[in-house]
């Protein structure tokens, strides 16, 4: 398509600046060119239109009726072009910051991040981690993926499913714990947390399984799940294994179940958007992708999984004894 009536872009820009500034001199200063150049471009434009666009005043200029009509059109068009260019530039350079804890970043996010880049090459992901996965009022975080209960505005992407796990060597030495009581006699690996009941610890897991320990539980204590996992892999004891996080370790045989009991809860990894409105589309893309890869890879606890109420050990035994 040809646009034979569109004047020179230089003339339109000179005209817009002169009309907005009300002066050829101030327009020239703004554009960084000489005043005669502004006057020349406006004159060429008036000749093309065959009518004046400005009334030359003692100080400055004022738009004629035709000038006002053209000015409204030019400002609208230039504004639209400017916004389109900004949208394209922002989209090509868009970056979202995802804040989460060490475990989710290591075991879920990092193994799949290349897939996100393939699907969304225009979105860069900046991964930020800390021990809790919570970032308070940090304005640099667009998406928070933290463990806990799902509140208003949050998306539960990975529910809690937990079972005791250990190394194959540990299992060979200590045997399979058929009951919670047998587990309590083994070295247990503990994850300390500053937040009570945020996730299962050994005390709450055993209570939910229907067993209350009569003596203090033995075993080492650690302040990060990565250290708990390292201790379990080296055969130092039994760890509580979040099934979603340890899927690769279980599939490879590096870890094995130490007990037949798996418990679930209404907690899990919750995605919360903290992004500015202009990044909402990128946040939505990341949230949908996270749920897709969890469902696609059948990661335990994914939102496509049907969650049943927690099954206690006593109830499990009663079911197994039924004829």
C-alpha cells in the first residue's frame, strides 16, 4: 500500500514541535537544529497542503484551523507509534524475577527452566532464592513461590506429599520401617524451621500418622533442606521426603522409601504475583507454564493430582485387615 499524501516525516516532526512549543525558536532548541530549518520544513508542509498552518505572531506562532486539525492527527499518530515501539522494546527485554526457596529452585525450577526459555524466548527469568522462599516487601520480586497455605490471590501449584526416605545402604543396614514406632528407633534427620507448622516436621508427621513418640527423637538437625538431603544421601539417617522435590532421586535409586506411609496436607508451594500491571502477561505465562510442566511430568502433588484426606497409620492398618 502506498501513502502518497503523507508529508515528509521531518516536516511533521518539525510541525508538531512548533505547534506544541508555540514557537519556531523553542522547537528548534528542543530538536537540536537551527530555527531556519524548522521554518523551512513548516513552509514546505504549508505548500503541500496549499494553506497556512500557523499565524505568525509578534512573539511565537498560533495554529490556524487547518493547523489544529493536522496537529490532533499528528500527535495521535506519533503517540501511537511511540507506545508501539515501547511495547515491542519492553517485550523483547522483559524480565521477571522469581523468588523461591533453595529446594524448589534446585529440584523443580532449574531442571525445567530451559523449557520455559524455549517456549517464551522473549522473557528472561531472574531466579532469587533464600531459605524461606518469602521476600516480604521486596519490590524487585515479581513472582513469589513459597511454601505454606494458599491464601487469597495465590495459586497452589504443588501440594505437600511427604514420606520417609533414606539411602539404599541405610535401608540395607536398618531395614524397612513398617510402623511409625520402628521409624522412631532409627536416626532421623530434622529440618529446623522458625515458623511453626509451616510444613511437616518429624513430630507433626508422626502425630498425623497416628503415633505419638514417648521419648525425644534422635538424629542430626539442619537449617536447610539441601543439608538434610545431603545427609540422607550419605546414609546418615531417615529424612522426610517431599515427593515432588525428590522425584529424580527416587527414580534414579539414590533414595528409597523407608516406610510405606505417605501423608498429604492442604499446604504446598503457592505462587503469588507481586508484579506491576505491565508485567501481568509475563506472570500469567510463567504461572501457566509451571502448572503445565508439573502436570506433564506427573510430579507428585501437582494441581492435576486428586488430593485425598490424610490417611493415618491406624486407618491404613484397618483397611489392610479387611477381608
